[in-house]
C-alpha cells in the first residue's frame, strides 16, 4: 500500500493501531544497529510506518528513534535522518495536546547542533530542510491555537499565549538560520537560499525577516569573490 493522502490519513488513523506493535518491533532493534546500510534502511522503514501511523505514534514512538539516528557518527545516516525527520513531521495532521510544545522543547534543541556539525554535507542538509521545518512548526502552532480555543471553555486552567509561543519559535529558528547564513562554506548558504528563503520570510514576518535575513542577503550580493552565491 502506498502512503495515504492527508484526508485518507485523518479518516483511517484509528484503524492503524496494529502498526504500534510493528513499530515497537522495528524501533527495539535500532539502537543495536552498527552497519551504515542497516541504519539507512531502518530510516526508510520508519518513514513507511509513519505514512500509515497515527499522529501520536509518529511523534511519540517513531520520531525519537529518527532523532537518535540524527546523532549517528555516519554522515550519510545523519543526512538521511534529517530528511526523514522533516518528512515525518509533515505527515502529522492533528497535534496531540501532550505534544503541544514538541518543537521548542524537543525538536529544535535536538537538531540545533546540526547547524554547526563538523561535516559540510550535514550542515547543507539541515540548511535544505530548515525552511520546511519552520513552516511545519508554524502549522503546528496554529493548529494548537485553534484546538485550545475549541476546548478552553471546557478546561479553564489551560493557558496558551500564541504570541509568546511564536516568539520562542522565531528566536530558536533565527539562531539556526543565522548560523547557516554565516557558514564558512558557500554551498551551505546557497542551499538555504535556494531551498526556502521565501518560506523563511513568511515564517518570520516582515520585521523579523529584515533583521534575520535581509542583512545577509545584502552581504551575499556584495560578495565579489563568490559569483554563484551572489
């Protein structure tokens, strides 16, 4: 079976509980893997499982093991893990309330070291994905806000401040973007620009985009030694 569409996925999530057992079996083997090809294959399997699993299973049972492989010593495994993380997060339709702060409290802190990874290819892979990750984080936040307003009358003890949560996302992602845009290797900077500078501008909004992105763009335009980047 191929991956479900977003609509199909939302309709049939309750029918996929049997996948939890398969997911548990697969993830129980991951920490014991040593061969690079086995780790790469495990990432493919996890992505396939995620395409059929519930949102809660993706975030709580699959994502942590992909994150684990994102810290692997192999460059190929790290790059594949970064791409798989983005794809899995994009599959999530409805954020469980227990995972409301998953981006600022877990995902972004776990990924942050990749922006300064010793390997250029790893940094470039993160640069390729950061705009999409920012876009997904904003979608999660907006969905959480809508969910909170729908249920706030039921539980008055719940508190949610959209602007504060958005500010936290802006701050964390701006640190990563700034690190990537000031990378010593031009291909890292060029990858970020080519892969989603427009998405990042939308994510940050006009004022923040001017602060985080515009100054770097002007620097790139004035770089007489790197014609491709310019």
